[in-house]
């Protein structure tokens, strides 16, 4: 705040800004009529030199004076108007210089720049008319002279001061500060002149004098009261010295003079409540001395002589004008900043509140209130009142101010308003609420609240406004506590109602779900009922049809039975009438004419002719009837019978025999053929006429469907006979269908009114185009949100309710993971907030943006979704981590406890030492990584490795060690587990559990808390168990690694167990290779032995062939010998 808005002062007050408003003030506008006054005459009299006291008529000092009082006016208005107006550029330059010298705020400077050229020229002339006559040093030298205690004894300094009083010097200084250029003010305040320090020092000196005079006045009043009490209240006058007197009542009629300078009239009276008999009492916040001490004080006498010789004015008047000088300095930014940084200046302004004039008090309060409103000013003002409390020895801060405000002698509305405004600013300009309550209590303890209740109905509107402002901003702590308790109870009630509402919503949802289930079941039952009704109708129609067929067949059978019976009787009659010779000649007839003779009994039969088509079998009632075939051509006639034969049918309808017809039989018998039976499955449908269907008019040309249509006569008896597509046209809107399947761009049919309507609709759609939706999302993001929202498939209200309740039954885990990708970013949330603040239509947003807008309003949505994701995945995570932990622990323990693996390593160590003992010396052990090198050590022929030999040795010598892997449990699983990842997963589970705990603590009550509590109760023990198992697995792995001679610091479980797995598999593979090699060697040996035996057999055969002629000759010789022996015998 660079300026102070001053209170307007009446002409009856001692003020100097009635005729000369400050051109540098930020609260007043410069006008050309300000200085258009004639030359004022100054009454230099009116100062009572005899008494040394400035009377009221002396205070009416005209500051619009001549050059005698430091300001010189240029010649008259007539001479000024004759000056020619310069060019526009020169006018603007000079006017800019004038504005710079005025130090106006930007808004007022802009207002003046908008003046026309004539007004600008008038302002330039007015500004140039006033020129400072004396420099700042002129006033400062006089002020410093007044402050010099030796000045009264120096004739030169008394002559420099002259006849003008200190009050007049201060008034002239105030006028200069208020009306001169800003450069003059800066020169007054610069480091060379140090005018602010001099003014503050003089104000402090005069305040000390005034406090001394007030203490003296208080002592005189106390003495007078004691005398009045002693004399019984009689009047009289006590004379103190030659020139001092006290009126009987201590009122403003008398005056106290001492050394030619006395106290001003109207001294304040002390309230009898503040006086204690026999003791010193307080007056104006100061200890009041005894009357003899006050009158005989040497310092008082010295100061009085100093004041009299230098012709100084009254202390009260000097203090008032000094405060006005400070106000003039504070009317620009430069001076204001210097004042608020000068702690002694603020303290002196605050101490000026003890001035007897209410108008001075009001001026002081206005300045203090202005300082209080700037940054850091509140602490400065409170510090000044702390100093006031120490100097004036107050029991409480602001005590003297409240005493003036509540116990005034004469009501002054300006002082009351200024005092009330100051208290408003001091209390209610603090942001810290607790500090505000503390300041408010300070004034409450001083009785302000009760006093405001008494005067709040005052007639002054200004005072009413200030009182109302204070009371409206008062913090009633009791009411706030009551409101807080009420709010707490209301919040609890709201929470209960929310819980009840959630329960009702859940119950309603269950009812709706059950209702939907019952409704679906009802629809299913209705559908089944309709289907059963249709089936029943079909079955009834089929039954009716079958009944008709049965009746028809029965009638036909009856007719045929009757006819057959008649024919049978005729045949019997004919057979009796035939001669016996005819019956004996049947064989010739049969041989010659194709007839077969029958015996008398009629048992001989011919080969039966082809049977007639079978009768239609009756279908089962429960089976669905087969669809009737399309109309067939007329049935073919039955096969012709053999000439001269007629079928003989028994009464039951079966064919028994055939007899020849006589040559002269009646033609009715010879030409008789039974009617052909009906074709199986065919019965004529009931007669019914087909309605002619109308053509369906279309708006567009549509494509043709290539189907095979049935004719009207072909539809009878089919399912299509029961269909009615006319009602479908009424139920389905085919407009969209036509739009999608129309042929060509301009495919509208030009037929009647339909085409006109289409054109009209198209034109209207083009004319009234629906406004495009607005999206605040990036294109790719918008597309992803749209895809995710379709996958979500839930209304946004249900989604938000499920998120608030953390209900994974309503919101599946897949949807939670989907929503985590859809959570609005900070930039998106900011854009939506700006969109709402700008009060734009939310209906113009796309559905995706509306969805995102609703999500952005959910508090801590990311945290809630993370909790839901954690709760949904917890069981799966536990089931995934637990086997991994157990596999590491089990593999570590089994590997450490395996005796066979230990024996294998022992054998490997033996072979290694055997190989390396001559070169490197024997080893006591080796790291398990060395097992991989067993394959690299080859034999001489490079066909086998060291591992081959070790395996062969174990098989030959230690066969019980071949299955050493059977003691290694879980090494395969442990080889695929990264222990570091498992530890990280468990830590993530622990962090997620902590997040759930914090969320449960935030939610004190409600269904959501039950969900979280249930989850915590069910899951915390599982997490503790996993953490315990993990620690055990880590310890077991560490012991295992160290047991096998490796360092556990950087050991990797996956790499460690993978080494064991590789060795186990290599051991098995090499064992299989050894076995395969052994079998190959056996096969080769067998092949070699077989080859050798074959070679022996071949040699035997060759030898046998070579010996065969000899054998033959021996055999022949033997035979010949035997024959000879037989012959001889």
C-alpha cells in the first residue's frame, strides 16, 4: 500500500489541507481549480505572547498564504492565459514531466493522460506557478535548533529561529511536503538531510514535554480534589507562584502558566475511579508525582526557559502538526516505505494517542490502520502498542485506547469511527484464526463486546457500519465448538444414513436381481408355454388328420371287405357249378393255357402276382408327423393280373388262392380291378383359399435375394401356411434396413409422396445438422477410452459406487485393471476443472469425456483401484509365491541332506585329485561350478569325457548311487525361481497391505470398513506366514550355499540350483550314452563271432563238396560188395 486515504477534516479543526490538496497524494486528484485562488492575506496576529498558549482562534491558520509562508505564486490568471500553448510534442513532454513529479498511481495517471490539450496545458501552468522557496535544510535547521538544549543561550540561534513559533514552522513544513514536487520530498528524506529522523526526534521531544505537562496537570487535579475534600467542597483558588492558578473545579476555565508557557485549555479531568487517597495514582498511563515535586523539578524549569526563549508553541499543537507532516510523507510510496521501516517513528505515532485532542487521536488511528494493512505492518503496529504498554505502564495492551473509546468526555464521531475501524483492521486482518481469536479476546477482556452492545444502535451510519463489520467477523468459540459437535454428530448421522442407504441399495439390488431372474424365468415359461401350445395345436391338427384318415381307411376297408366277400361267394358258386372233368383237366390247362388246376379243397396255389402297394401305416401319436411331400403325379394303376385269373381274398383281406375264370364269365368279373390304395403318407389337405399378398413399397432401390420361391398351391400343408409376415412389417422399422442396403448413392425411388418425404428429410437433416461433440482427450487416448468403456460394460454410477465401496463382487478384477488404465491424469483433471469453471455445456462432451469427468470427481481413485487390485490379486499372488518359497526351502534342505549326492561329489573329488595331484597337488574340495568342467575333459581318442568314465565307474562300483537325484527334491522348480524377485513380490504385498490398513483407518465406519476389515482378518495371517516362510527359505538357502563352499552374499538361487539340475541331467545323459555304447560294442562282438561261425560253415560245405565223389565211390563199392555176398549166399 503506497498511500493513506486521509479522513476529511472540517474547517473548525486545526488542519492545513482545506485550501491546498496534496498534488502527490494518491487519494486526491489534481484539478486546475486547486490553485486558482487569489492572493490571500495572512493575519499574523492572534498569538498570545503573554500566556504562551496557542488559543483556538490562533489555530485557524490560513495555509493558502503568500510567499511569507514559503510558497510563491506566479502572476495572475490573466497573464497565464496569455502564454501561448506549445506544440503537441512539447506539451506531451512537459505534461509527462508534471505527472512524474506528482507520483500518482497508474490508474489516476492514466485518467489524467486522457485529458484534452487545453486541460493538460492548464495543469502544466498551475504546476509551474507553485515553486518551493526554501530548501528542506531551512526547516530542518530550525527543528534541530529547537532540539538543541544550548540554543536558548545562543543569540545567533535565537535570531535564526525568528519570531515564528515552532508550530508555524511545522505547518509550513507540512505544506511544503504536501504541495511541492516529489523530488523536494525525496531531498527532505535523503541521507544528507535525514529529515525523517529530525522530525521523529522533534516529535519524541514534544511527546516527552506533553507527558510531563499531563503528569503536572494530573498532580494539580489531585491536589485540588484533596483540598476540596478537606474544605468540604468550598470554592476558592489556590495560587501557585506568580503566574499559575487552578480553577476550583479543575475544568477548562483556568490555565496553568509557568515560566511564560502554560498548558492549553481544556485539560482532561481524571475520573475519580482512578484515584486512591494517600497514594500516587495513574493519569494517562503515567505515574503521577506529588505536586511539590512536579513544580520544583529542575528539568521542568530548564525546559520551560528553553521553550520561552525560543518562542516554541504548545506541545499539543506541535504534536498534531508533526503527525500531519508524517501523513504528508506517507502519501507517497517512497516516504511510506521509509516510515514503516523507522521503528521509532511508528512508536511516536502510537504514543501520540495520549494527545488530548480527539481529532489528533483519530488522525493517529487512521495512520496506524493504514500501516497495519500493508505486508508486515500488522506486527509493526502490535510492536508499537507493546512499546506503548511499557512506556505508559498499562496493565493490558490497548487499555488506554479502550479507555478513550468508552469513557470519552465529549462525543466525537470521527474519533469513534476511526477507533472502531482500527480495531476492525487489527483483529480481522490476520489470516491465522487462532491468533485472531487471541486478539479478539484482548479487546473482549477490556469490555469492548459489552460496550458495542450499548452503542450499536447509534444514529451514525459510519459507526454502524464499523460496528456491524466487527460483530459480523467475530469468532464465537463456544458457537464454533457447538457447531463442531453438531457437525460431528451430523457426520455420524450421515455416515449411519449412508450405511443404511448402502444396505438398502444392496437389498434393492438383490431384489432387482431376483426380480430379473424371476422375470427371465417367467419369460422362459411363457415361451415354453407358447411353444407347447403350438405343439399342442399341431398335434391336435395331426390327430384330426389321422382320425380323418382312419375313418376314411376304415370305410374303404369295409367297402373292400364287402366287395371281396361278395366276389368270394360268387367264386364259390361258380366253382360248384363247374363239371368234375373240368377239374381233372386242370393240368393240361395249366400247361397249355397258363392255368393251374386246383384240388377240390382249393389248396393248390399259383405263384402270387406282385403285391399291391402297402397300406399306409398309422403313425405313433407322440411322434411328429413327417412333412407332407409335394403334390405327386397321379398314382400308377396296379400291375395287370394274369389273364383269366381273379384274386381270391379271404374275408380278412389276405390273398389265399387264385382260380381261373370261366371262358364265358360275365364281363363285370373279368374286368374288375380293386381300387388302388392311396400313396403312403399322402392325404388331401382341407380346402382353403390363399390370400393374395400385396407388394411392399420401398423408398430406395434394394438388391435382389436369389431364393427359390414356392407357389401358392405348393404352400398348402407346409409351415409357411401358418406364417403371417404382414404383422412383421408393422413391428419392424425397415428404414435403417433400407439405408444400409440401398443400391447407389441417389437410390431414392421417385414414386409419389415417399420420394418427396425422403428428399425433405435429407434436406432437413442437412439444414439442421447436429452439433459435433467436444472432447478434451487426445485422439489416441479417446479411442482407447472408448474401447475400454465398451469392454467395461457398466454404467458409470455403478462403477463409482463399486469403487467407493471397494466391492469386487460388483466390479470384477478385470474391470479394475481396465479402470486403472483409464484413470484421468493430472492434466486431464485440470482441463475438466477448467471446462466446468468456464460453465460450458457438459452435454456437448462425448460419452468418453463424460465418463472421464465422473471418474475425475472420485477422491483418491488411484489409491482405491490399487487397493481393489491388490485385494483381488492377493490370493493368486499368495498361491504363486508360496510354492516358489517352498521349492527353494525344500531344494536347499534336500540338497544339504542328500547322502548319495555327497558320495557322488566324493567320487568326483577323487578323480579330480587323481588327475591334478602331480601338477597342482591334491584339493580338499571344489566349487560346484566345477561340475560343468567334467564334460570338457576328454579322453585320448576324444570319444569320451571324464564324466563318462565317472558314470561308468559309479555304475560298475557304486550302482546304488545311480539314482542320487531321487534325494534331490524340488531342484527343478527351484532352478526356475529368482529369489530376489520373490523377495520383491513379498515386499510389494507388504506395501499393499499397509495401504489397505491406512484406508481402513481413514474409513471409521460403514460397509466399506467391513470389507477392508474382513480382508485384513483373512489376509494378514497369510502374509505373515509367507514372510516367515521366506525368511526360513532364505536361511536354508544361505546355509546350503555355504555348506557347499560358495559365498551366500551374491548367490543366486536360480543359478545355483540350475547348476545342480544341469549336472543331474548330464549324469543321466552320459549314463545313457555309456549304455548305448556298451550295447553297440556287444552287437559288434556278436556280429564278429557270427561272421566267424559262418566262415567255418562255408569251409565245411566246401570240404563236403570236395569229399562227395569219394563218398559215392565208397557207397557203390559197398553196394557191390553186398550184392556179391547175396549172390554167393
